[in-house]
């Protein structure tokens, strides 16, 4: 579960309102299944727009843009800064 939690910025990880991370992962998986059916990870791609410290990543499914999320550079790596 640590890998999922660590994909998020410190600001989100430290927010007590985020609740149970195992539950959050299960909800995310259910949402992806609802949105994309029997998906394969290979069907997804992404594009980045922004600068050296922050930006947005757009998730695509089978080449079609779906949604985007804020990202921030933190501790030498990129982290999701939005849930």
C-alpha cells in the first residue's frame, strides 16, 4: 500500500481526510473498471504539460485523452498533487 500512498505529494499524504489508503486504492480500481471495463495497463498512456517543478499529466486510454491531474516535483521525483 505504501507505493500507492507514496505516489502522492506530501501535502496529500499528510492530509488526514484522505482516510484509509487501502480503501482509496480499491475505490480507484473500481472506478477504472467502471470507466474502461476489462482494461489492460498497456492501453493507457500519458502526456505532460508544465515546467520543471509542476504541471499536469493527461491520462489517455487507447489514444483518447480521458482526464488530467496536477503533479509536482518533490524529493527528486514527480508526485500526484491531486486526488
